[in-house]
C-alpha cells in the first residue's frame, strides 16, 4: 500500500515537473509578453498543483497544508498574471505582429 | 449600522468558520489547546473584519448555490487540465501555431466578487488571459483566437463559468 502511494506520488511529481518544463519552454518560445504570461500562468498552475499532489502522496501527513497552498496558488496565480498583462498593455507594450485584433486598444482609442 | 443584523451575524459566522477551518488545516490537529488558540484568533479577526469577506458575503446561502459551487469547482478543474494540455501542445509543436488576439467579452454577473472569480477562471482556462476589466466588459488575450466578435467570444469564453457563478452569486 505504501509503495503504491510512493509510485503514484513519483508519477505525479514527474507529471508536474513536465508541465513546469513545458511552461519554461513556452516562456522562451512564445512571441510576445502576453503569450509568455499565458504559457507561464497555466503550466505553472497545473504543474505546481500536480507537484503538491505528488508530495501529498509521499507525505500524507502534509495533505491539509498542501491543499491550502494549492488554494492560495489558485487565487493568487491568475491575479498576478492578469495584473502583469494589464500593466504591460497600459504601458503600451506592443503585442506580436501576428496578433490579429486588439479590441482593447481600439476601445481605449475611441473613449477618453 | 444595524440595517441587516441577521445578514451580518451570518457573515460573521461564515468568516469565523472559514478561519477556523484554515487554522485546523494548518495545524493538522484538533487538540483542545489548538482549537482554543484558533478560536481566539479567529474571533479577533472576525471582530476586526466585521463585514465579512466579500467572497462569502456576496454568495447566496441556498442549496442551489452550494450545488453550483461544487459543480463550478469540478468544471474549473476540468478546464484547467484542458488548458494546460492545450498550451503544452502549442508550445511543443515546432511551428508554434499561435493566433493571438485581444477580444472583448461581456458578462451578466453583477457581483464584484463573481466578476473577479470569472476573470481569474478565464485566466486559468484554455488559451485565455484576462487583461482588463471595466464594468461588465472584460478584455481577454486569446492565444488561439477563434472568434473576434464579442458575442461569439463571450459564448466561447464566458458562458461556461458564468452559468455556475450566476447560480452562486446571482
């Protein structure tokens, strides 16, 4: 039973690390700041959650604390990403030339 | 001040319960001394933050809302996994098939907390990132844009979460 949990924990850790790796790859490969934030936010959220789940399997006693860490992560991670993206857009960081539309730019142009 | 004494008492109790739960989760024990310290600390915080936390106070306290909350969490986790596989596939494809764009979507949600939760949920789901919120409009960065039209984009990005959040926050 214990070894089964250990195997599951190890698999979860590997899966989490893989997503984190892909997130890192995304940071390098994506063409502009907005796409990089996307890759960074999503991959790190699931990657970290899977890692936490893996640790919970290896140390069942920590489960509740890990659950709390996961919750805080779910609340704060998207928030910081959104604020970063907004700050970038407000300071007029240009999106990649491949960007098809920027309705935010147009709306603000029409308004004040 | 005492316009809604029942509502305020309910909010205080909800906040106290939430703080106690977090305390017990952090301590990992329900020994009497642990509970006592937690109760004192939670009561103090509840007293300072008498109006409660909006995430709790703006929610409806009905059976339907509770069911919707559970469904929302399930739907959210499903979307989170989908989102990661989606981004992972994009990143791992040599040609990097992105089609980025910032689209404008509309929400029917009135509660500020519900709007925050919606914006956060959008950020964590397939290829979308909330950039700006103003009133009932959200501007969303979309890695693989499928629709520029606000109506269609709203349908694709917002509708799923809105359905549940509306039931919880009205």
